[in-house]
C-alpha cells in the first residue's frame, strides 16, 4: 500500500514506460551492437513519453516557475519533434530528414533540458538533484554512448546505448512525480 502522499499519475506512468523503453533500447543496442533500423522506429515511443513526462513536471511546478520553464519545455518539445521527424525520415529512407534526427533535434532538445533543469532547480518543488539529472540528461546520454564506444561502435542512427541514461532520468522523474502534488488550476 502506498502512502497517501504518493499518487500514480498518468505522467508518472508515462515516465516509467519511457524509462523501460530507454532501458530496453539501450540494453538491446549493447547486446547487438550493429545499428538496427527498427530501433529508429521504436525510439519514438520512449522519446515521446519523455516529453509527456516532463509536461507533468511542468504542471507540478508551474506556479513557481516563469518564462524560463515554458521556454525550456518549448525547446524540449521542438527538439523532440524535430528528432522524431528525422527518425521517421530514417525509417522511410528519406535522406533529407536524416540531419534532423542528428544533430539538429538533439541539440535543440539538449538546450531545452538545460533551461528546464535550471527552472526546476529554481522552483524548488522537486529535489535539486532531480533538476540536475533533467538538465544534464542529453549530455549524459551522449557521454554514455561515447563511453560505450569501446565496446559498441558509435553510429549516427540505429544504436541507442547512451539512451540508458535517459532511462535513468525518466525513472528518477517518474518516482519524483509520484511524490509531487500536481497543480490542476
């Protein structure tokens, strides 16, 4: 039985499913290091849910954040949408969209995470360590992918070893969202 202060919200569920997706893609990429096109399609699920989960964070703290959080969230959504469009291009074989998948989308997404992490830190609704995890998630994901490169070659698509870190981020956010009171006004 969970304490009454903890609630299983749709945003916490989205975060948990996103984490499972990132962990699954990352582990599968490590186990089978060759880039695989199906991963470019599957990543659309955890990436979309990551964005939805961060909307839940925004709703929980919006009374204590300003334009920085909204701008960060807008960049997160834009970066995710651009990356998703690029991944759709990868899946469909449309070369013109591939540049969106990497590096354009992830760079915009990363800028949004940093801005949103700073706003989360300032809001003080969630633990500060969570703000740091959110703000550095894309950088850490890239760093983990590079660290794995000794065993799993880096690829511009079809390999998501670094996505394991987004899994860590989403798991931490999902647990924290269970403890947060969502502002519904």
